[in-house]
C-alpha cells in the first residue's frame, strides 16, 4: 500500500498538493472555541449571581447548546483523528520511501564517477589498508570525492561507500 501512495505522490503536480487543515488543526480550533464559550458561560453565571436577568438566562441557554454542539464536534474530531493516525503514518512512510528512492537513484547515477575517482585513480583497494578506523577512512574518501560535482553531500556518499564496503564497492581482489 505504501508503494502505491508513494507512486501517487510522485505523480501529483505540486499545485494539487494543497495543505488542507488536518483533523488535529480542526480539533485545536474546536478546543479553543470550547474554552472561550465556557469562559463566557462562567462570566455570565457570575453576573447572574449579582443581577439576574432574562437576557442572561437566554444567553446561558444558547451557550449551553453551543457548548454541547462543540463537545459533540470534538468527539467526532477525536475519533476521526484516531482513524487517520494510521493513514498519516502510511503517508509519512510513503514520503520516506520516495525520498529514499530519489536518493538511491542519485547515488546510482554517481557510481561510475565514484568508481573512477575512488577505485581507479585513488586506488582504494591499496589505500584502504592504511586505515584501521572507519571514521578516518570515511573522511579520506570524502576528501578524494570532493572533485566530483554531485547533488548529494560528499560525507553522505563517503559513508555509503564505507557501509557498502570499499573492497566490495571497488571489486577488490580477495
């Protein structure tokens, strides 16, 4: 399912990706309105203690209906938010998959240039023996690859090469 969502996201034109208020946004607005209505209700009740009027009673009845409606709306929004959590999780996973796929594609485009610079020119199969520490090796590889113009950060590329394994990446003899 996540792959289908990812494919849909990739195919959507940016102008269609309009940000609608989320259920959580609508819930916050509802909570704010509910708090304001309850505050107004409290003020009217305090006023009622000192000088009761028919207008106060009518406004309290109106506020009670309004508060009841907001409470019902809040319940609906909370249930909707709970249902949508799984969907939002799937959407976030799909976005992550799209980003990962995009990064993987960019890296794969650079592999020939990286192999030329790292494996052939720098002779990584021989150089790797000089480094016992993965961090030092990663920094050395990043320095070597600085001449490659890439859309990915060199440190990221160097980490990927080290994680793949320099010997495996460069097809070094055993």
